[in-house]
C-alpha cells in the first residue's frame, strides 16, 4: 500500500479549504444579492449610456487600466480596451503557455464569441456585478470595484523600490480571483489592488470609476460610421468582392496579408488625430448586410462557406501601440492594386482549395497570381509586412524573437528580378522544399531540425544553381539588383531592433552599422509572413511554436547569406562564421554546405580592407534618396548644442551598455516649446542567435552598444527619464559614467521616473500626450508590463 507524503495531504487539505471558502463566499453573495447571471445586467444596458457621458470614464480606463490590460498578454486575459472586453471579464488560463501539449481554444474578442453568456461558457468570469442591480451590489459584487477599493485602502508603500511582496516579472504566476474568491485574495495580498505595482489613481479618478460602477456601469452603444466613411467602405468592399475569379483570388491574397493591419482612409481625415481604423475580415455575408465574421484559427483555414466576402469591420477598441499597424488606403494605392491584380495579363482558371498543404504555403496557393503582383504588394508597405510578425497575431512577437539579432538592417531585391517566367517556374518547382510548418496546424509534434534543414538546404542549392545559370556571361550581383523604392518609397530599407521578447521595425537605416544585415527576395519575404503572421497560432501547442522558432533559423540565415553574396568571395565565410561563434556542429555543417556556400564572385569593386563597412556605405549612398529622417536627432526642436550633448548617449558601449535596460524612453522639457521624446535602445550582442535556450550564457556583453533616436521606438518602456534641456549635460555625464548598478541607480534617483513615484501617472499622461502629438496616426497607448523595479 502506497503512503502519501505528509505534504501531499497538506496540499489536499488546503485545496479543499480553498474550494470550501469559495463556495461559502458564493453562498453569501447569492444570499445578499441574488444569483449571478449575465442577463441581470441587461436591464441597465437596455438604455446605453450616451458616449459623451462615458468619455470621462473611458479616459481613466484608457490611461490607467489599458496600459496593462490589452491583447493576449493582459493579466488574467482581462482586456480593457473596449466595453466588450470589460463585459467579457477575466480568465484564469494564460494565453502565452509555450509548454502546453494540446492547442488551446482561441478566445479572440469580437471573433470567437460575441454574447456575454458565450464567454461565461468559455471560462471567463465577470469583473462587473451580474447579480441584483443595486448601488451596494454593484460595488460589493464587482471584482473591478473591489480591486480599485483595495488599492485605496492599501496604497503603494512609500519607498523607492517595490519590496519582495510584489512580483512584477513578465512571466509571474498570475492571481486571478473571482469575486467569490476575492476575500481570501484581499487577506493574503492586501497590496495587490489595482493598478498593481504602480501608484493608485487619484481620488477624482477613483470616484469617476466607482460612481460609474455604482450606477450600473452602463456602456455606450457601438458607434456607427459616418456617411463619408461608409462611402469609402462601400467602394473598397466592392473592389475586393468582385465576382470574377481573378479578383476573388487576389482578394484572398490581400486579406491574408492585411488581416492584422488597421486600415484607414487617409484622404478623408478630418484631422490627423481622428482616424477611424478598420480590420479586414472574412465574412459569410455580402456587402450591404451585417458582417458575420468567419472565425478560424488562421486566415487561410477552411471558411466552411460557399463564398467568402471581405469586409471592413470598424475597430472598436482603444488603440494600443503594441498591436497598432496603421495602413493608409488612398487613390494612389488603389490604382496600384488595380494595375497589379486586375489589369495584369494573367488568367485564374480555378480557386485553390483550403487544404493545409495548399493554403499554408503561398507559393502553392497563389501560383496563378503573378509573382510581380505579390512581391510589389508586400514591398509597397514593407515596414507593415515585417511589422506583422512583431505586432500581428501574437502582440509581442515572443516566439521567434530570440532567433534574430538585436539590431540589423534589411534590404530587398528589386521586383524586376522576380518578374520573369523563369523565376516563377523556379519557385513553383521548389514548392515542396519550401513547405512551411503551418501545414501541420496547431497541434504539431516537434519534428527533427534535420528534416527542415535538408529541405532548406536543397532549396538553397537549387537557388544557387539557378543564380549561377542566370548570371552567365560575366554578369555578377550588383547594387542595382536591389530595390531603391523607385526613388520615392521609403520602405526600401528597414531597421529591426529586438528588445529581448519584443521588437521594433522602422523605415530607413537607423543607428550605427550593425553586425549583420539581410537581403530579402520574394520567396523569403512571403515565407516570413506565412511562418510568423498568417501561419502562427498563439493558442497553438508547444510543437507548433517550437517548429516556428526552428524554421525561422533558416529564414534568418537565408537573408544573411543574400547579404554576404555582395561581399568579396574570400571574406564571406569568415564574416559568416564570426556571426555564429560557439555554435553547434550541425549548424556549422549547414552553413558551410548550404547557407553560405554561394560561390559567384560579387560584381562590386571594393577598395578597402574592411569590405563590410565599405558595402554598408555603398548601400547608404545607393538608397540615400529614400532615407526618412524622422528618427534623426536633427529632426528635433532642441538646440544644436543640446543635440550634440544628447548624441553622446549613443556612444556608450560594452559592459557599461549592458547595465542599461532594453528601452529607455526620455522626455526632454524645453522652454516655451512642446516636450521632445527620445528613445535610448540597448543592442545586446550575442555569440550567435541560434541557441534556443540559455540566452544569457550566449551573451557577448563586451560588444553591447546603444542607439539613440528622436521619437519613440518600442511599445514596452523599461524605464522613463525626465530631464530639462538645460540639464542635459548633467544627465549625459552621469549616464556615460555608469559602470555599476549603484551608479545606474544614482542616475535614476536624479532623472528616472520610477514606477513607484507619486507623480508617475501625471508624467505618464504628459508623455503619452507628447507621443500622440508627435505621431498622431502611429501613436497608441504604451504597455507598462515591463517597467523595471530598479
């Protein structure tokens, strides 16, 4: 007979007590205020609150709640970016759970369920009172009210740093009590009121929310779009839903590339700060009728309807920066779509099916669309295309981010090189080698790395042979083979910054020349999108997520090898090996045999003994006419002397740089002018980025460096600095002297805005207002889940 250890019995007893306490609490609430059911709130909601009266409430929710409660990484899945999210409530399950064996049930707001009762059946519990509707019940039986009152009764301790009672780590164990469990939560964690780990809201803000909750927490009715906007919607929907097969296939392609974007009509803005955004969705209902969203895990999954319609659904949520991908629709763009997809000379004989082995691979599904049309569509807004895997279906791009370097530049092959029957035939012949993990859907087992390595290796071998054949007769790869944006498109080059588990992409070549760079062609750009955006399921199991991470290794090396092909033949392998120090033998063999094995001489004439630096300079000159200047310090309104002083922050390197956080957001107060925003980014160096685990052991801190830009980069600040322009020399002097944690703490004592400071929220409002004023279309609320406690 097995004897249970004493601790097992203790756990069982505690579990029984917890369940018993919850049952008692539920009984008490039921006795006092009646049984909880969503229909109890429908009485109040039958007369929605006018939007103008809700504005004051919503202003507090956005500035104090949304900054932590948005998207999939919202604590307890409580998404407060819309009234629908507040009504939906919270859930104890974590979305970001990379170890799950089975795919989880998707719970996407506005997609997977609509009515509150549906969410209750999916495990979401209310944060508002769903019992008897009275002033007392609306506060005492409301989790949101009780959390706010707990903070008022137990404010943040008056100390510089949070003590051990607070866990503000990103992957902390979440406490997600229901209202029935709240008394135990309150007794065990009196300092865990909301906002958690931040100062409480002031008395006026508290009263605004509590009075709203007392009176039934009524919500405004969903808005209706203006007549002018509706005309634009009708025009775009008519274009996308033409009956001919050519347009039906083209619209499927457009949708699968824009489903994460926020579309807006840029020629019909009353002002830059009042853009109405839309999501492009699949609907089973035709234009002119109410939208019926087709809820599938991925945009290319079988819609299970005879005809799909592509519709514009108004964005009803607060705009948060970590998911915001603004995409302007205007006449010039529509003319290009018309030319690429409608007027081009090609035929569509039949529509592809939705079987995973077809639909998950764009090189198979869209073979009837010209490569030229597909590639130009993605290049036209290349920043948005790459941004999708950072801000798209995953909010924070965590899964594949430890497979890229912290700072690199991206260039593109020109579309003309892809616009030939030979190129299209080559891609079609390689469709089996270019199969993507997404065809295994969301419950895949983790397959062997070698299986995908062999397919990728065969593709690279065939690609090198194809290039050698194409470049016969003394031709060589030249700079003029790269896309120059037709001399006007600033998407011709991009900069990617990785901030550990989130990232940023911007147009142009930002910062000092990086260690690595990518050159992307059509097939690579397409596979990046279908691997990390269209084909990625944040609710998928560990196998799906691991396959995604492993496959991204090959795409990164492919982009790097394209860049290396422009260097002198004798330096390519040396340079490539320097990017993969301490890597395993399997990877070394793959690089030597396939990734970095292109033997065609470069057609570029090098004159120095530092060819990579020389190549970067040649590329800069080649693309100088399409380099945006928005992130240059010179674009700020600071005096030249102040700009020169501030620029010294970007010279911090090595171990000193490693002490600073990933993202420091700086507000400089100027006399008589608006506040200026700057971002200081730490670029963490690595011996290689191929290791899946133990990233810290792979860090090369002596080669860390910093990039300083004007404006805001990133969605997740680690720390804020606030400084007057007249004190910049003091700030910079202190920062450049940082060699230890103690010195960094002293810097924060003087210029930091810590999460514990009494005036944190006043600063937050001022900073976000400056962001919106500087970038009215791109701006969205920042996320405070990564604020440091240092």
